C-alpha cells in the first residue's frame, strides 16, 4: 500500500508539473500575442504617419508647381499685353490695307490673351487631381500664344513691305 501511495503521489506531482508547464506556456503565448499586437499597432501608426507625410509633401509640391505656373502665365500675359500695345502703336502709321491686316492680327492676339486669362483662372482653381491634365494644356497654350504673335509680326512685316 505504501508503494501505491508513493506512485499516486508521483503521478499527482507529474500531473501538477504538466499543468503548470501548460499554464506557463499559455501565459507566454498571451504575452507574446500582446507584444505582437503592440508591434502591429506601432507599425500601423508608423505607416499612417509616413503616408500622411508623403501626402503633405505631394500637396506642397503641387501648390508650389501651381503657383509657379500661374506666375509664368501672368508673365506671358504681360508680355502679350506689351506686344499688343507695340502693334497698336505701329498701326497708326500704316496704310489702310496694312491697318486692316494688323487689326485682324491684333484681334487674334486679344483672343489669345482672353484664353490666357481663362488659363490663369483654371490654374489658380486647379485641384491636385486635375493638375497634370491642366498643366499639359498650359504648355500647348504657351506655344499657341507665341505662334500667334510670330504670325502677327510676320504679317505686319509683310504689310509694311508692301506699302
């Protein structure tokens, strides 16, 4: 009987050890799980902060680019105004036929100027999402304005030479 009691005690002791080990491992798992969850939250916060920083930088670049484009468009408009004024001054001393040709060209330049004003308004009110399309249109408009003035000067020179 003494042997069975000792065997029972050993069995009970071993059972307690197994249960204790299982409990300890369960605690470690909860602790590890908690640390893992914290790490995931920190990573999510870090990613969120990084994404927000990138969005802020993108917005700042867009605003700077837009402001520069508006300034360039206004400079183009100022040059166009000067060119229109210069052509109008030359107009006064020309023959009727030359004046008619020059007035047509001046009207085209004034139309280009109005379009340039609309482009300036578009640029000032542009959203970041639409900016790339609008910017491409401005480059074409700039070439168009330059070409219109060149044509006007060529016709003016042609009309002057025919006088």
